């Protein structure tokens, strides 16, 4: 599976959905990880740290969305759910009690 990590764009958000240490675990489990350039900067992780653990750095969120099977990010659900309900190409899988959301591409 190809896992994608994008920059957090919500005002005041200072987290990234996957730390380099987790990338290493995902790679070890046989997954590929794509990280948007600069996605970890706000959480004090460099692109080099992600690359050193096996992630591929891509230049834009658009490229991550195109290539990844699953996108990891933090979102404020109310705003994002409203938008996603309009998009029938994606399905939301929510982990109960957490704000981390997985966007899974669904076949059209």
C-alpha cells in the first residue's frame, strides 16, 4: 500500500500525521510512504529525516493525492466532512476518539 502524508493547512495546527519513526515501521511492514515536501517542518521534522527512514518526498500535495492509496492527516471534521460528502470518489474511515482521519481512494 502507498501511504501519503501531506502538510497540515489548518490555522494553528502544529502536528504532522506521521513522524519519521513511523515511516520506518511502515516501510518495514512492506508499505511505501510519500511525504509532501515540507510536511513535517511545523513539527520539527525535515525532509531529510523522512528520506533517511525510507519515505519518498514529493513536491506537492496534489502529487501525493494522485499516487497514494491512503492519505494521513489531521483535520477539523465538520468542515472537511461537508466537502467530502460532495465528493463521491473518497470514503472516510475514522478512528474512534481520534482526530486523525484516513482518506481512502475508492474506485469510480
